[in-house]
C-alpha cells in the first residue's frame, strides 16, 4: 500500500511543472484527476477479480503495474502520454487497495480485521509526509523527468524489499 501511496502522491507536486513543460496547461485538470477517477474503476474491477480468483494475484498485478507505469509519465513527450500513464497507474492503485481489503476480509479472523485495516490505512502516511517535499526540490533543480525517475527507482526498491 505504501508503494501505491507513493506512486499516487509523488507525481502530484510536479504535475503543474510537467504540464507547463509539455505545453499542456489546458489539459492539466484532466491529467490531475485521471488518477483518482480511474482508481474507482480499478477498485471495482480489482474487488470483483479478488472475489472470483482469490487474493494473491490481483494485488501482485496491481503492484507490478504501479512500478511498470511510472516511467510512462517520466518519459512523456506530450500531455496525452502523461495522462495515459496516470490512467494506468490509477487502475493499478485501485486494484491494489481493494484487493488488499478483500484479502484481509478473506484471510483474517473477524476480531483482527479492524486493527489490520487501520494499519493498512496508515501506509499512506509516510508517502504523504516524505514523498512530496524532497521530490518537489528535485523537480525544481532537475525537472520532472528526473523526479519521476527517482520515484520509479524508489518504488522499485520498495516493491523488491516487500516482495
């Protein structure tokens, strides 16, 4: 969950700069909202898939998609490519969040579920506090492409460490 939180929050502070650099300021609201809107779709599809196929595969695919799609906005040459990257990443984040919740519902006894869900929700705290400030500084000095490259590397390391 921290991986998807980091992927979601790391790109937000640099989005206005990236939109300006890509001559896409008029489309900035679409790109900014794309992630959140598609997260809802990903959650619905991921939850249904988790109910049908079991719990291991949906969150694993969501995490792989989260890591694999970070280079798409990093290498963006157009605002459309950036929107596509955020679209796929939103789909992955929705799948991870809902399929993890489904896994908790299927795997944990009733008395442990509230505590487990509370711990899962705290996984967004570190990415929220530690992600945007340093990445905004990196973007200011080196540009949005370098920042997303850093985010991709950090996400890959986090994913490898938790796998």
